[in-house]
C-alpha cells in the first residue's frame, strides 16, 4: 500500500468518525490501529492530519480537498441533521412540558392564595359580627344591672302605704383563674396578678351601678375565715331598700382605700369585718371553705390591722364569727 493510499485511508477514518455523529475525540492511537500503521509512521509521514484529530481544523476541509464520495457525505450529513432536529424537538417538548407544569403550579398557587384571602375575609367578618354581638350582650347586661340598681325609684312609684321593693345585689370577684394559676405552677406573683384583675373588674361593675344613683354599699372584708353567702343571708335577706353587698378579699388598708376611690355614689358606705379569737376555728374554716387559696394569702390577713372610720367609711362593724359561719 502506497503512502497516498494510506493517507486516503486515514482521512476516510477521520471523516467517517466525525460524520457518524460520535462526539468522542478520535485519538492517534485509534486512527493508527484502524489504519494498521504504527504511531511512528503516523508522526513521520502523516502528522499534518493531527490538527483534524485535535479539532484545530475542521474535517470539512478533508471532505472537499479529498473529493470524497459526495453522496455518502450528503447522506451522513442528512442523518446528522435529522438526529440534531429530533434531539432539538425532544428538548423543546420537554421544555414545553416544564413550562406547562410551572404554569399550572403557578395558577394553582394563585388560586390557593385567592381561596385563603377569601376565607380570611370571611373569618374577619365573622369575628366582627361576634365582637358586635358580645358588645350588645355587654350592654344588655349593664342595662339589667341598672334596672336592679334603680329598684328604689320603682318602689317610690308604688301605691301609697306599700312597702318599698327589696333589692339585694351581691357582687363577688372571680378568683378561679388566680387559684388555678397558683395550683398549677405554685406562682404566687401570678396569683396576685390575676386577683388584682378580678378586683378591678369587680370595681368596674360596682361603679356602673353607682352611676345611676345613690345606693347603700356594704363591703364584706373577706378574710377567708367565714362564708360571704352566709353573711349576706343572715344580715340582709329581710332588708328593705336598695343595697349592694360586695365580697372584698383585700388585706391591706391601703388596698381598701384604693378600692374606695371613685365610689362617690355609695352612701352610706359600710364595711363588715369578720373576726375570730380561736386559731383552731380559723384553721378549720379556711381548710373547709378556702382550701384552694394560697397559705401566704392567709398570713397577709393575719398580720394586717383592721379597717377604721378614717379609711373613708360611714360605718365599720367588726363581728365575731363561730365555726360554721
């Protein structure tokens, strides 16, 4: 085989490789093996073909320069074009599917967002309705309390000689939350904080009643040694006229004076203070009636002095209690 034949064979190997669409780089070792020549022979006589192997020069030059079989070249090129077109079409289809998927996800997200906005608006409107309903209930409750506080005026409108209608209203602070906080966590500060909130609500309720007229108010200093309900039943069940009896579990005189501020319509203003000389009776009463109250609360009542007229009262009564009261 002459050198010209060998060169043609080398060119054909190179052209066939790249026209086949093979993306792998053709090496000198592979070319020499296919052409059945040594690498030394390649480097000696055919090194000018090396740029076609490395990609430095385009194989199209070999096709034109070597006057290769045009029909075969066209077929190979068409095959490569078809493969490239098929690959491009496949890529476009996949890309279109991804775009469609992204669009669907976006639309779904927007729809979900609209649904959430709609639900939030409905919830907001429902909360507004409930808030309005609660406000109406509060007003109705206030009106009922005012009606009760105005019982004296209704009694005066009765027939001559008739006894005035009796009004006995009992106000008590709700200490359930305060006791629950102490029982759950043993936090005395949380107990006193919740108790202060309950006392403030009690005072607000009393002030609403006093805004409608002058009312006799009796404070019962609940020292946790006797029953408030039994005190009211034994002293005021048969009372005549308008009367509000308040359960006030405050130990310090300064706290009581603070409570009295703003009670200008309370006339007369009285306070009843239960008292017991027997420590055993006190212990028994507290254990039976007020087992949920913290022990430090009991101690605060034991060490504080009793209220006096100077604290702002028209009348101060210290009454002795017995076991069972």
